[in-house]
C-alpha cells in the first residue's frame, strides 16, 4: 500500500448535501472524508486551488490544478487522486494527461451521487461515491505512471474518457488502462503566465447538421467578425463534410483572421478517416485533421498548442508534432 498519496478535492456531486443538492463547504466536508478513509487508507487531503461545480470549470482551473500537483511533486509526492465533478471530468482528465504526461501517477474520479446524506452527518445509503474513491485509491498503487480516470470499476486512459450517460453509475467510457495507447509523455511545467494566457483561450465546436450548404456557409460567416482561436467542425461519420469552393475559401479566410479550423467527427468514438473521395478537399485549404481520442482530448490538445505557440501559422505548422 502506497502511504504517500495526495487526495485533492475539487468539488462536484461527491461533496454535495441537502435537498436540492448544494456543495458542503470544503472546510466541513474534507474532515468528514478524512474520517471515513482513516481506517483503511493513508492519504493527505488537500483543497484544490479552485473548488466549484465542474460545469463552471475552465482551462484556468485545470491549469491551476496541474500547477498545484507540480508543487506537491517538489515535496517528493508522486501519487495523486483527484475528486472532480462529472460534468467536465473528461475535460479535466484530458488536460491533466496532456500537461502532466507520465511524470506522476494521477487518477481522477467522481460520483453520480453524494457521499453524505442530505443532513451531511452520515454516509448516504445509496451512493457510488465511496466505491469510486476506493477504487481510485486502490488503482493508484497498481497503474504505471500517467493519468487515468477511475469510475464504476473501470480504469481508463484519461485522454480517451468521455461521459456516456447523464445518470447511470456506469457513466464513462474509453480505452482501458491495460490497453497500450499513444499518450502525452513529457510534462509541461505550468507558470503564472500560462494561467493568465489560458483565461483568453477561445475555442468553439460546431456540430454540422444536414442542412443546405448555403445555410452552413451563412452560419460560419457569422464567425468572421470575432472568430475563436480554434474552430472544431464536427462532420459526419469519419469526418465527412460536404463543401464547395465558397466553404474552402471561408476556412482560409478564418485562418487569415487568426482562427484555425479542425475537422473532427460528431461520433463519440473512433478516429477520423480521409479515405472517402468527399474528403479530398482538405488538401486544398488551411484546415487541420483531428487525431485525438475524443472531443475532450481535442480540447486539451488545442489548449496546449495555444499556450506553446502564439500564432495561427505556428499552430498549423506544429499540430501534428504531438
């Protein structure tokens, strides 16, 4: 049993009480959590830099978490379990995977139901919270260095995890940890300037609909006035998207405005594939192809590119480097 585990609490349903549910203040919740775990686990509990509903989390919150982990690493702590809300747990997992790499052992978890009852004085009668946390704590001593998501007795590669159900206990899917995949290896040391810059990071995803191409163009034209840094175009199937010369010209125009388009798919699992003739157009404009494991992984990759490089030309040049 590893005795030097940092347990970082970041909020979410796991620590909610009352009816309707609302977060218990962390200063009250963490001592109760420590008491429940004390008999079985040796953990050091910490408040995350930001404790909030995960639907309100952004890149700055996750980068502050990475920075906090890196500070704890300087104290020779190398094993971390993080409690996080499930709404954006896949995003948090992917961001940590890209920025921490295999420099530490990190397992994220959460729950669909709170740990405590409505009054906050006893464990909830029906809950997956403690079960998920114990599974995460047990997994941290068995997994190799890297970042993982532990949920409902599944240990998944963090980059591949996606929330697949809003309420069921088996809420996440992805590639299991015992399957070898290509993951981010090197860590990215977070500095204060990265957190400041991340606050301005802007990406947008458009799930393309089966409407007339003229309407597609009208929708995208609306972005020209104030385009995001990254625009994810979710096509059909393996990333198929019908275009014409005007659409290609518009993608190039967005590029000139400092916005890089990335062609991806709206299908949750499976990679994009350019084997169909309809995809030949991608060779003739400034568009990138998604090679990530899912939408959260794509978001994390774009964030890292944004922090590493300052111009759309650099994003385009280095996109396939990692």
